[in-house]
C-alpha cells in the first residue's frame, strides 16, 4: 500500500464519519484543534485503522500523532514494516 492510498482512505473516513468539510482536510490540520476530534473519536479512528490497514493501534504509538500528516506517516510506516 502506498502513502497516497493511506491518505485517501483516512480522508474519506474523516469526511464521512465526522462530516468534515473536505477543505478542512489538510496534512497540517491538527486532529483536535483544527478538526475538532475528541478522545472518543480516536476510538473510531483506531477501529478504522484496524479494519482497513489490518493492524492494532497501540496507544503509546499514537502519542506523537498531532496532525493528519503524523497520522498518515504512522499508518504508512506501520503497514510497510
């Protein structure tokens, strides 16, 4: 899976699940401040990651994920280990 596929899957999920405006979806967008995601929303994101990318998200690995670019990188690197 390439990085562009990761970006597409995550962006589509965010737009559909959280009804975000596609213009909000930028790599620099902060998950909390810019996109307004709350702690329970991260549970939904973890479920989608597990379903779409076939790995379990470990909380300690997500500590440094602050914006969408961090999330894309985390998924891409984990999928391609």
